[in-house]
């Protein structure tokens, strides 16, 4: 059996971030296969940590909330304390594989692994020019790079990165609830709510999507917005929340902003939706919320960029980005009005996430890291 450690400074249970959810599913899958998984995160401990029995808080790194990239770099300006602490933890636990969940926020650029420990670098984001140096350093230190989707491999290849030895490890879904039967699904098609779940960020496009709502729309639109422990720009979460609240005030008859959900609650929330929309104006490299909706038979509407169109296949509608949000609403109207097309999309949805169980993700992870050479 293998002892695996994952490292992400912002990790906490139920954090609204795809990387955290990916780690949680991998840890669950590894344990289900009989292996040991631990997760290293920045300190101090907090309420809710008990939901992850393998969580280890590092005393050498503390971050503000929300944290910016500059805050992480400042916290690691003297890397010796975190290098020593992480190396000691990995040694004391006899860790055989350590997975850095990001180049900087996951300590991949420092790679503080003892000799003989296999190292992996997760990839959940495209490589921007501003972060290329950190990615290059982290990749050079890792035995294997593990992108979460083929989209990431293709995007990096287009930008000139050598992806020949990368191994895709699919994200797993922690919970797959009971799928509504056809009668229940027909009731949802006829009058069920539109439900969206997202981290609060302008690039997620929630406010723009709500602003484009046609006057005739009269179904509930239930939007779950969650604030993360990080931001890419100062104040971006507050700006997104303010913009969405303005749209809710404009259409209080239908728009309802809801508080964050726990990870385990999200699929059941989607199971009660007629459909969901992935409204991101930047390409999503996977989209846990799309996958969670599909797992319950809920169709997905999205723009034609990123990995989501590939993920959903026939289980929804894809709209050209150049057509904008009015076209998203039109596609949603059209799908809900066509019973045959709607039920075909709903039936096609659950099989789309068949490769995304925690156990299958863990098997792919073990296969990828076993072939790496420390």
C-alpha cells in the first residue's frame, strides 16, 4: 500500500475551489483502494478541519483571507522554515508520493520532498505568461505533471510546452446522488428552477448572465455564490457579489442569491434543477459544477470554449461565445421547450461522468506516479 501526501496551502474542507475538490476526491479514492492519504495546508487549524481526517496544518505558513499571489510569495520569502517542516512531515509519515497541487500555492516550485519520494505536480489552470517561470521551475522539479483534462494538455502544447510525458488524471466527484426519474425530470423541465453554483468572481460571468435575462423569464433562478480564501485581483469577490445583488434586486420576482453549500450538498441541489448554466467568460479547464449537474441528469448550457463542451457532449447545449449571454438564454428556452431533446440530454448526462469516480481518479493517479522516476 502507498502513502500519498497532497499539498495546497489554501486547502480546507468545503472550500469553493476545484483544486480542493479534486484533492478531496483523490484522497477518498485512495483510501477506498486501501492506501493512506494526507493533505498538507497552511495553518492555523480551524473549525471544520475535522471533516478531513488526513489534514495536517503547517505551522510555517499562514495566509490572510482572502489571499493574493503576492501574499503567498511574501509568506514564502524565506523558504527554509516551510522546506524543513514539509520535508520532516513527509519523512516522519514515510510518504512515498507527494503531489504539489500548484506551482506556488502548492509549493511545487520549492518541491521540498526528501530523497526517494516520488513527486507529482497537479495542473488545473492554464499557464499564463505571468506565471510561466513558476510553472517551469515546478515542472522541472516534479517527476510527472498531472493535468486534470485533455484541454490543459492541448492548451499547453499550443503554447510551446513539452507535454509528451504528462499524464491526465481526471477529477473525481465525491458524491453522486439519486438521479430523478423521468416523471420527476419532466416536472422539472416544465416548471423547475434554473440553478447555478459558483465561486464568486467576475470571470464566472454570473452578473452578466443575469443582466441578459429576457423579460418573459418567470421561473426561479437560484444562484449559489461562495467566497474563496483566495483572489486573483484585490476585491474581485466583493465586486462579483455586489453586481449579482444588483441583478437580484432588479428581478426579485425570480432571482434568489443563496449562501454557499457544502461539497456533499451540491449534487443534490443540482438534482432539483431543470438545468444549469456554466456562464464563465474565461475557459473552464474542467468544471466540477458541470460534472456534478451531469451526475444527476441535469442538462448544462455553456459557451463554446474550455473543456466544458467536451465534458457535457450531448447532455446540453453549447453556444458560441461571440453570441453572448442572450444566446445562452435562447438556448435554455429552446431546450426546456423541447421535451424530446430535453430528456435525451438528461439521459445522456450521467454516463458523461462515468470516468470521474474517486476510485478511477485514484487508479489513474497511482498509475501515473508509479511510472515516474525519482
